C-alpha cells in the first residue's frame, strides 16, 4: 500500500539548507575583496599594501607572522631599482620556523567560486527549499498528497474474519491498494444497495443474487473479455452460474459460490422405520406418508414431509419451482395443464395425504426438533440446524426426480446463490476486476472455504467444476455439488428479501397456494399468469 513524506524529513531538509547558507555567510566575511572595499571606505594616509597569496591563505588559516631575515643594504646601482629596506637580523638563539605551505589550489578555487557566485548559489538553494516546502505543505493542506487507492466491497454472509486473510494477501502484492470490506445485513439490502449506487455513494464491488441481473443491469459494469478468459468463466464454472450473469453477449458478474436445493432426512426416523432415502417423487410420496406419525384425533406428531403450504414451509417457492422445471413447465407462463399438474403435486402432501399442515412449526424448526422426516433446503441450512440442535442426526441426498428413461436421463435440480459484480460508476473498474479475478482463483476460493468452515461449520460451496472432487466425498456437502452440473434457477428463489422480482412473483404463487388450501381455484391460468407476465415486463423480460 506510497506513504506521504514525513514532516521530520522536510524539517531535516530545511535544517540542511539553513546550515549551507550559514556556512556561505561565514566564507563571505573573510573574502579579501571585501576587505579591500572596507579599506577604501575608511580614510588612510598610506596607500594599501598589495595582498599576496600568503596573505589570502592566512585569512582562512591564520598563523603567526614570520619575517624572513633581509640581506645587508647595498648602494644602488645606476639604472637599477633601489633595493628593499633592510630588516634587523633575528637573534641567533631563535631558529626561524619552517616556511608556511604553499596555498592549496583547491581551496583557492573554492574561494574564487564562492566569492564570485556564492550569493547566486545561496539564492537558488533558498528558492528551491522554499518552493519544495510550499509544494509539500500545500499538498497536505489540500489533501492532494499521494493517496492509497481504496476499493469498497459490500458482502453479505461472510464476516470480515473470513475475508481478511485473502484481502491482506491481495494488498500485499498491490502496494498502495486497500480493500475495505463491509458485511451488510440482508434486510432491505437490495433497496439500500441500489439507492447507494444511484446516488454515487455505492461500493465498487458488491454481492447480488443470481436472479437480480434484470434489476441491476444498469448498475453493473460488464466483465472485460480478458477477465472472462482468465478465470475460465465459460469453461470451468457450473452452467447455471454462467447463465445467471449473462445478458446478450456480456457477462456482468463472477460467481464465487454456488448452492442447490437438497433433501435433508432424519436418520433416526428412517432407521426406525427401516426405509431407504427415496430417489423418485413416487417413492418420496409413499415414504413420507409411511413415516408420518399421528396422535389420537389425527393431529400430526411427526410429519413425513414439509410440503403443500407456504406459511410454514421454508423454501416452498424453490420446491415448487423445482417441480415445475422437472415437469418442463415454461415458468415465464402462461401456465397450462402441465403447470397445474406440478402445482397439484406440491399441494397433495397437505390436501390429500395430510403429512403436513399449517398448525406445525416452521419446517426448519420442526426438522431440528426431530419432528420432521424430510426437509428441503440449501447447504447453508446445515449451519441453522447445527445451531438449533448440535446433536441432530441427519443426512443429505439429491432431490427426487421424475421417472427417467434409461440412457436418456435429464435430471433437474434447483439453484439459488450469490455473485459478485463491479459498479458501473466505480472509478477503479480495472482494479476491481483484477481483485475479482483474484477471488475467483482456485487457491483463493479454497482459502475462503476453509476460513468460512472455521466460523460457520461449512464454507461457501465452490462454483468451479475443477474443485468438485475436493468435496465430493463429504457426506453433507457432496450431494449439493453433485446436483450443480444440472441445476437451474428462476425468479422464485426464497430468502432474497429483494422486494422486487422474486418477492413479487412469489406472492402470486403464495396467493394461489392459499386459495387452493381454502378449497378454491388457484387461478394459475388467469390471475397468476397475468401477474407474472406483468412483473417480467416491468423488468424487460
């Protein structure tokens, strides 16, 4: 992550400049030419004596005056200049000291340089120091000094403790970059996120549900083709992940996880009844009926399966959507006879078989309390169940399928998961996509999974086919990934709390379920078909 210049460094530079200028002043006070100017200014009876190189040197390095002995006077010769005056001899007892060393050419040159242009050098240094100090302080005061580039990242399910390790590794290899991760609440998340993006205060990177692309397409920047190729989006990610983020010729997100709907079963209840886990819907219906235990008067004590209602069946819309897709229903409508067949099969568990009713607690609570044999949920419900009952003895299996023609099997499962995207308003899109590509690497996904497992019991399931073998043998997580290659998704996903495309369409089907429980017509072909069509039109679908 470049640091601003330290204030003490600036002070040191100013001190050095001041010392250099001060040294210059000291040199100037001893220059011989300055001495001459002073002598001119002061009146004198005698003419100034010439200054020898020895005298210049003594101005810098003073030493005791030495007068050499003079020869005896001789009479002048005609035509010659008179001899210099004689100087008395020094006493014989005192030997003359050695003559002074010749002047140093280096010192002399230095004196000439400083003496002639020292004021100019000092002025230049002063101006440079003043200008540098002004520039540095002005940057500090205006906030324009070199900044750390910050990316804001809104997540949902992973607490900062899960993400901090991989974020720190990215920052280490990208000096000057800071990733600010914020875990958001799911409550009103979609509305808060879109409002923040619209106002320009939104994050650079954010998590959104795989069904939200119609609502967020205008807020998302398309992935560069180089990133699509680099991460192997079209080759190594599960098909439902690729399809969920694609619109036209562009992809608008990177799946960092996947999840499917699976069948949870109570091992103790099945073992006591000596029954196997069903693989088809016909087997499932018969086994659920067999496992249902009733009190006198017909009240359900242990339910066989949580189906046929909306009020207390968690993930009811995912289950209904799964049944319709398996029955090859066009979920966009209009809903015809095959849609009604799937709907009626969902309702048969409460209306006819009565293995579940609305007097029972929510299906997650009932299953955690050993009061339910079969329960449908995504992988993250493992966390909920462990928290509700750490001693619950349960297993997980793929969802039942319709009877398949041997050799022509076309199993269908249901997917609901979250993906990461980059804001179209981000000023750091290139860096944001680089960070997403880093998060999508196998090594990074494995680190996030391990960190999540330490916090939650399990981590986010891998979105890559190449990582499936690492969890295939896990008895709880393996079945979710086993279904991932043939999973599909649509706008009937539960627990998105989007107050948008999912919640609105789910409400039409919820009303149909309630009408059916009351003995009325579910109105699939009229009210539901028309309502769903209006929602899809609103979002350009």
